[in-house]
């Protein structure tokens, strides 16, 4: 794929994904992981910013 970029360049290269290929971008989180990130997400909901 990198060989298809302009010489010395980088970036996205068009790539056809066949119809019979299934892609899933869901995150798989444990309950413990959710418990850890929930306060961060709640802060984002309330303020529009992520905490430091």
C-alpha cells in the first residue's frame, strides 16, 4: 500500500473492501474498564472537555 503513495509521500490509499467482508468497529470493554472510564466520559458530557 505504501508503494502506491506518491514518491516520498504518506497518507490514505483507496482500498476496495469486498462486499463479503464484514467490518466491526465496536469496542469490547470489561465492566472494570467501563467503571474506570465512566467518570471521564461523564465529565466530558457535563463540560465538553476531557479532564487532564
